C-alpha cells in the first residue's frame, strides 16, 4: 500500500477524530467522563455514523458501541479492533479516540474495497478505560472479558457520591450478562504511544511486545516527631530522612535494572509538615512496572529488603502495603511478526517496544490473540490538551491496521480459518 492508497480513509479518520473532540465538558482540552452527557452524546453519534457507513451498529448494556462487518464463514468467531471513548479530565483528543476512529474507518474502507470478509470483523468504542470518574478502570473491556460481573455498579461511587449503577440508569443502561463476549478470536488496538521513544528514535510504528505488569504499594515510615532545634542529629528518628534514603535507593535499583523496568514515587506526605518539627511520619507511594513477571517480582522483593535495612539502621518503623498487582500482558508473537512484516512491505520503520501504560488490550491478551500498534506522540505528551500526533503519522498507523485486519479477515490463514497458527483462540 502507498500513502495515496489510503488517502481518503485517512481524511475520513481525521474528520471523525475532530468530530469526537467536540463532545467535551467545558474547559481546556477534552473531558469526556463515563456516563456523562458528553460521553452519551459521543457514543450516540458513533452509533449514527456506523449505521451510515454500511456496518451493522449496536451497543451492549454497559454502553460499548460496535460496528459489525459480517463474514461469510459462519463459525461465530470475531476479530475485534478498537479502543476507548472516555478521557481524563482536560485530556487530549487522541488517547483512545484515535483507536476508535481508526477502527471504524478501517472496517468501512475494507468493506467498500473488498466487500464481506471471510471472518467477521468488528470495531468497538469501549465505554471506559481511564478510571477518571469512578475508582475502577477498564469498565468497558472488563465487562466484555468477564473481569467484572456487575456487582461493582452497586457501591462504586464517583466524587459526588453517585453510584455507577445510578449513572448507568441515567444513560438508559443497566448491567447484565450480555456484555460478556466468548466469540472473540483476536483483538487489535491502535493507540498513540503516550511516550517519547518513537519520536526520539524517529520511528514510525511501535510494535508492542508486551504491556508492562504493575505493582503499587503504599509505604509508611514512622519515627519520632520532635523539636528541630533541641534534638541532636545523632538522637533523631527522622521519618523523612529515612524515606528520602528509600526513594533514592529505589531510583538507584531501577537505573541498575535498566529498561524496560521503571519505578516511581509519585506522592509523598510528611507529618506534621511543620518547618520547626522533625517529621514523625511519612507516607509515600511506589509504582513499579516491568514486562516480565519474574523480573518484576524480584525487583519488588529487593526493594522491600533494602527499605527494611534502611528502617532498621535508622530505627524507624516501616509498613509496605500492596495496593495493586497487575500481571504483564505479552502480545501474541504471530501477530507481532505479521505487524513487522507489514511495516517492511509498506517501507515503514518500526520498533518492538513495551507499553508502560495500561490499555484495554491487556485484558484480551490472556484470552485471545492480541496485538497493539503505536504511533508517535509529540514530546511524549499525553493526558493533556497538548497531546498531538501529526496527521501523516496517524495515517501510517491506520494503514498498518488496515493491512493486519485484511490479513485476519480476508485471507485463509490456517486449517480452521481463524487467525495465524500461533494465535488460535485461547478464550477460557
């Protein structure tokens, strides 16, 4: 395929992206939170556009919106592509929405050029991924993959005390089992990188090898609060000094471990937080990510041991409480190889890379053949009104997506007609 080959669908995708960005609460950037009026209007708009495009449009009971291009092979299996429609507060117009606009555009293009595929293709706009309104994430894809069973909607509340159930009812929705899908044989997600690697290396396409596993901890260090002027240095049990040493040790360990491991202390609070009082207690967070489970576990264990040694030496109490444990999600090797082959055929530079951010794809990876495609983000900026990717780079991602969907939807790939040999259905 040449750039001119998909010029029309690229323009159509860009138009759809701009139209979606208009569905936003007032303020900077794009704010489209789950089950708000802006969110509802955006999903209803998509349903209308899908119907006009010649695809079969439908939505499920949590508000995921689908466009279906039915295949001629009646085996009931579906190749799904898409992303999420919700945003963070004052976010950008590309995160999530790009993958949605590209998915629906790709299916419309394939249908117009090649007609019905062998295998059914579907595009999806997931209801939610970010966790911006309610204290949960992946509500859209989580209902599709069985992560959620509906009970979460009863007691989960937003910052104003509105339950998830009430918010759904206000949108005319009610959780039921029919959101779960057992028919998906492959899932493909196109996304902006949300990082700086592709831009810095002047690479057009990122072929995601895995979505990093993540561990979060809440760390509390307790010493003794005392007078800053009358307590000798050698007699202090300074919780902040101990915490500072721990944070620096975390950084040293992470640098020694090297890529793709990353470790962050994002929040730190000292008590009583008074200029003339030695801090008696400090609370801080740990966010540690790696694409391999064994490496992630080993690193967390070494950090805990180092923190305990520091606490003992400084005579302070230490508590490390787990807050999140998400396993790494490797992408399918066969689909990755096909993406690399597509980039070679199209004359595009590509790079295998780990996604440090979470995506809907990580919920599908244990269940079916899953692939992720990245395009560059200018300055690595995301979750911001400054989020930007040039149109030609967005178009390159669309072209790669179209080629992979053609492979999965239109070509004979193995004896049972699903997806390449090492990406056969693994849904359990």
